């Protein structure tokens, strides 16, 4: 159920409860559906710790911010998992915008390296 | 007559350093056009970064920041312009970038559907008058809970909040006695 495309890839590693996003998320509306389905599925497994690794995600448009927000909302609904978001200083948007996810889930842990 | 929101600054093509890209939105379907938005945004960002030379770590970091910001803003402006461009509009969609001494300004122009003008202007007034922090959280909650994937305004809020941009808008008719309305969105980024 991984999402593999020329410009972006999303993989869910069930063993480590980690969703890895890579490439460039500049999709249009419904194009985000397969990615959202994968994220919601990961949230619905209700692991103790759920990691969202975006260190290799070069770009995220506002529809992508919306998609990640829906994922965070699903985790918040279950009230079970601790979310860890792993980012990188290599892509400046990550330091600027990932923190906004804490608006939806203040206990979300943000690790930018 | 033109109506402006925020501190709109008129720019004149032909002065200083600038780059303009024009599109005819109805010529190919939106889906096929979409990829072009990213390519155009990256082109603008790459082009601009050559004006910020220097290989020392501080200059390289500054260049990376500017490139990232222009790429995000230009892509959002183009996505909005393509998404909301009025189908019957004779207006081309365009994006212009001006390099100034302490800022980069981007201007996108697109036609607006008549019934879209009022809600858009209401949202602009909220962006210009309300507490951004509160508004950002409100819109994030609202759009994340919304199944329809309707307009969220998150692109504009990200520019204002995360990229510290100054924004303004101008609504005008392209010709006298024309019912058509075009909106120019101005985004000024500090550099």
C-alpha cells in the first residue's frame, strides 16, 4: 500500500510504525487521496509511538499541509499514539512550517536535525 | 475602478530587475497544467538565487532560504491562479517577480468568477485585520475537518505567518464597461 510515484514516495514501515515521505508534494486536491489513506491507516493502527519522517520531503504545498493536518486530527481522535515528526534543516520550509502541526496536537514531538 | 486591500504597491514592468511568465489558463486542462506550476516556481526561485552570490556558509544559507521561500510562494500563487481562474475569462494568468534592494515582490494576476469576489474579499479582510496566529489555527482545524477539500486559505496564511510576507490585493476590470474582474495578488518577501 506504499505510494510510489516519480516525484514522491510514501512508505509505511509497520515494524517501526514510521511513515516516510520523500520527494516533492505539489499535488492537486484528489491526488492526495492515496497518501491520506495511507496516513489514516497508520493512525488507525494506534501504535504507542507513530513517527512521521519527512526529512527527505523537499517541498509541501498548502494542500499537502492540509493532508498532514487530517492525519494529525485522526491521531488526536484516537488519543492513543504519541506522534514524532522528524524533519531536517536541509529544507528551510520544514523549520518554518512543521511547527504548525503542534497547533492541532500540542503534545506532538518535533525533532529537526 | 480598482479596489485595493492592504498596502498595494504598483510595479512597472520595464524597470529594474524583473521576470514575467504568462499562461493562457484554458488552453490545456488544469490537471496537465499543474506540474507546470512547480516548474515555473522553481525556475523563478533558481533565477533569483543567482543574484545572491557567495560561497561562504552564511551566504549559502541565505540563498537557500530565499530560494525556498520564492519557490513556495510562487507555486502557491500559481496554484491559486489556475484553480480559481474564471473559465470564461479572457485574462491570461501571469506571475511577475521584482527584485528590490531589501525585498522580492511577486505579483500574480488572474480573472475571478463574479460569485467568487465577495467571499474572497471577506477572507482578505480577515487576513488583514485579525490575529494571524488565531486565524491560522482556526483555518487549520476547519480545513483538516472538511471532507470536501474546499478552499482553506492556508497558502496565504503560511506566506504571512511562516514566511513573514506582506500581502495586498487589487481587484480591477481589464477594460472600461467590462464585467470581468481580475485580481492581482502581491506578496512581498523580505530578503
